[in-house]
C-alpha cells in the first residue's frame, strides 16, 4: 500500500506542477480542503478515498488512473 501512496503523491505533484497549479488551486477546484491535498501530496494520507481521487483527477483534468498508475 505504501508504494501505491508514494506513486499517488508523486503523480499528484507532477501533474500539479505540469498545470502550474498551487496546492490551494487544486484544493479549490477539487472542492477539498487544502489540508487534504497537502496530506496526499506529502504521503501522509496513504489511503485517499476513490471519491477524493476522482475530485483531484477532475480538478487536474486527468483520469484517476493518471494519479494511481
């Protein structure tokens, strides 16, 4: 599970940087708290829900699979 979460945090950071989005912008677009986004990107939250991942993917205009692959 830890490998998966590291992948999610790495992919989130990579995709966010590619878009030029701040953590705050992703949180706002995903309708999630900034704290949630920070915890996922830093690997603190190692098991985000599929609902949360879906919201983040939508905010970044990518598929959920782009976050978890």
